[in-house]
C-alpha cells in the first residue's frame, strides 16, 4: 500500500478522523480534503477540486453539510467525473440511510465509471459526544423533535473500519452497505444510557418540529441549518430506518460496537469533566 494515496473529503470530521488514523497505521499516504489543508478542498469552490485529486488513487467522500441539500447530486457528479479523469481507481461514498436525496447523489457517483462503494449510515453514536448534542447533554437536557421512533445508531469507528476495507481491499466494488449498530434505540433511551455511564442524569425533552426550528433560529443558527435539521427529523426520522443490518458483521467478521461500549469509552475519556 506504500504507493497508494487516499484523499479523505471530510477528513477532519467524525468519520474522517478515525479513517485517517487507521490508514496511517497501515502505512498508507493520506491527503486530508478540507479548506485548511495544504491542498485546499472546498465544496463551494470546484475550481480547486482537480488539484486535490491529483496523484490520488482512492477517495473517501463525506459531503458537507449533508447529501439532503439541493445540488449535492450535481456536486458529486462533477467530482466523480474529475476523479475518473485524474485516474482515481476507487470512490467510497458515505451516504444517508433512507434519504431519497442521498440516493440521487449515489447514482451521480456511479455514473463516472470509477469503482465505487456506498456506505449508508444513520445517526452516529458520536452525535452524543460531539457537537450540538454534546453541549446540551453537558448542560443537563437534550431537546429534540423525536419521541418514540427507534433508530439504528452506529459507531463512527465501525464506519471507519468499513471505509478502510472498501478503500484498501478487494471485494467491495459495486457494493452498497447498510451500517447499523446491533440494536434499535429511541433518542430518549440513548440519552439515558449515555448519561448513566457517566454517573449523570440528563433530561430528554421531545418537542414539535416547529418548536425545534424556532429554538434553532433563536440560538442564531442559519436558515440552511434550520431547514436541514427540520428535514432530517421531519422526513427521515419517521420509522423508515427501524430495522437492523448485518453488513458490518459480514464484512468485518465481528459484530458492530454496542452503544453501551461507546458510552463507557466516552465516560472514561473525561467527557463529563469537560
């Protein structure tokens, strides 16, 4: 693998960081695709994409802010064709499970003629330990527009292991993998278990989509963020993902990590002392 160079778009994000760590452990050259990288990559500036793809053998694609955003399929189509012209041999796309717009983006990637693998995930375990969820949890209450729907939360470390396999090993060409944890949980159940592992009590308060959108606006979130969150909770979180997949177990030869393991690991990392 010493002659490989893998570009990680979203390489500083929740999935990109563990992927980069695993690839470097294998001795694979990694190029981080971000606006602050040595060779900058910005989804809003296609003029710089070709430079980021130069000399690259494979690309991991985590689109920002989300594949649900209008125009994501056009961006992915353009990127995939540039990758083909640059001689890239593999494309691995992180997609959204149960998202119609994400499926359109998947189709756009497949058109370019480059070997592809699609990884479809839902909500990450790490949403509870990073970002907006984490801030609210540490403050003692998580408010979300979800009450009873059960989600197949998945660990980003498992996504990273699957991505590394698809980027570096044979047998994953043309495959679409559904990535889930080993059990379905409501957001309330996940918050309670996460807090219990840290010896804390955190309230979970479900609200309407409209109320949550108003809270985001009051907190100063831009309108595009309000739209995206409203879409994800109002459309995708309707029970369509209330089923598990065994793809992680089949590919990695081990079961996916359980939420309880993640909760313990996070507590031991000092999260609750932040």
